[in-house]
């Protein structure tokens, strides 16, 4: 079974709690902390050792997190360790954050350019995308020198290619027709 499918019920349960308590940001922080802790090599080694009981794994994780989790997130740790699903934390976080973004009306955009954009250029582009889509945009950026020049923007499943490489590819298709 795919990891994202296994993680979905946990993420949905956390999203339900976050929605009921209007505590989306708090849960983002809690899950980010849990993801950081569960990615630790020593924690992973402990969690994958069949001789270590689930209760002990939970105790160690909770001790590392201190008092930052609260009762509900503490219960989540217990449930994940008991069901041997602690390794799903990255997928749980990803699914939760996607649900949070949907609830907040935020769209994720990925901007690929031939050269690094300045903060001002990226902010200007985000402002234009927000005006186009009528929603808040959360943008990430990467550099791909093979674009030669220009930009490729992906928002959801929509791709806007204004790169030199894309233009050349379109020209080649036109010439072949």
C-alpha cells in the first residue's frame, strides 16, 4: 500500500482537530516538530527495533519534544508508535499542510527560472499570480539552466511556460507541421 494512502487517515484526523479548534498554525508547528524528531537517526533506529516496546518509543519522542505537543499530539504519537506508523510522519505532514492550504485558500506555485530571482522579483511575480488566480500563493523557486532564459510557473496542475527552451520546442513543433 502506498505511504500517502496509509498517512491520509492520520492527516485527516489531525485536520479535523485543527478545524474544530481553529488551530491550524499550532498543528503545523506540532507536526513540524514531530517530523524533525522522527527523522533523527537514533529515533528511527529505536523505532525500527522490534525489541523496543511502542510505549518506550513514545516516551523517548515525548521527552525530546518536551511540553510543546499538548494532549492531542501526545495521543497521536502513541497511536503512531502503537501502529508502527511513525515513519509516515513526512507524508502525514504533507497531507495535513495540503489540507491546511486548501482551507486557507492558498495555492502552491513552483517557479523555475534559468537564473535565481531576487526576493523583489519573486514577490512581484507572486503578486501577479495572486491577482490572476484570486487566491493567496505560496511560491517555491528552483533554477534550471537548461531553460536558457525565461520562466516556467506551475500552479496546481496548470503550467505556464515562458522559457526560451519552451519557445524553441513550440517553434520546432510548428515547423514540423
